[in-house]
C-alpha cells in the first residue's frame, strides 16, 4: 500500500517566526472582536429584528478554526521544522556533505541551532563539524556564510575552541582564515589554553603564528605554558617561550 508523502515547508529564521506568531494572534483577536462588534452594533437603517436574524456565528466559528489551524501548523512543523534542524546538525556530525548541501539548497539556515546525537547541548552544524574533525563540512559551511564565532548552548564553546581542544589543525587553519577570533575565551579558557590542555603542539603553533595572546590567563591564573609544563611537553614550552610566554 502506497502512502502519500507531504514535504512540509518551514521557516528557520526565529525572528520571522516570532513576527508571524504575534501577527497571527493580533489579526485573530481583531477578527473575533470585529465579529462580536457586528453582533451587537445596530445600524440606523436596520431594525433589531433584522440584525438578530442575521447569522454571524458560522463566520466566528470559521475564524476560530483558522486560528487553531495556524497554531497547530506552527507546532507541527509548517512554520518551523525542528526535526529538519536536528537532521542538519547530525549530518554535520556524520560528515554527510551530500545531505548538508541538500538541506542548504532547501533553505535551511546554516546557523540553525539543533540537537546533536547526544541530545544534550544545542549547537550549530559548524560547531559540531569542528569538534568532530569534519573538514569538508566546515569548508562548506564557511563558504555558505556560517557565523564563525557563534557559541554553543550551555557550555558557550565556539567552533575554534572545539577544534583546538581536539587538535584538528586543518579546521583551526580554516577557521582562522575565515576570521575566527584567536583570543576568544569561555570561562577564562582561551583557544591557545584549550590547545595546550589538549596537548596539541601543532595547534599551539598555529595560534602563535596567528598572533594569539600567549600570556592570557584562565580563571585560575594559569596560562598556556603552565598547561604545557603540566603535560611535560617540552617542545610546546619552548615554542611558547620563544613567542614571549612568561
């Protein structure tokens, strides 16, 4: 038995969704008030009996049905399709460039926020791709205008912080070239400190070359060189000292 597949259109831009929601509520309320007004206002040239004989209730009922349908549409995906957002984020995690391109072509905002497979921290596709080392996805998203410095959900990490933590040198390079802030911080941790904590010498070198502040401290007063020493990484220590680390 065949089933009819209906592809539901959606709007990803949250500002547009809010405007449409407010507008629909306003117009709906205005419609109801207008109908009530018609029921009770008497025209000079009409008798009360003539007005009473007019049946306006079907119009009120139709208006209320339309309002209910608008509300249902917004919740079920006509206005915003949450499943598509999550699909976009998870395609980035999987490195599925075909699906990423297909969804972008259909109109998905490259900066849409959805839930990865962990279903824990809402994030953008760029952040997830950067964390998982999906260089092809990162290049595609940057090409399509993704926000490089947007932060993730509850932990506030950017794409650059994620890439530096896990030593994805190619992605770090792409993000820096695209204008990522090399001195970005979250809870005191700069990108170069994050790279040092992860013991990623090549990434630390990239940040030094890009002009990152090697003496920027975290909340505990530690800098990148402190974490390099903690990891017994003499090569990293030497690189940082040569760059002016104290």
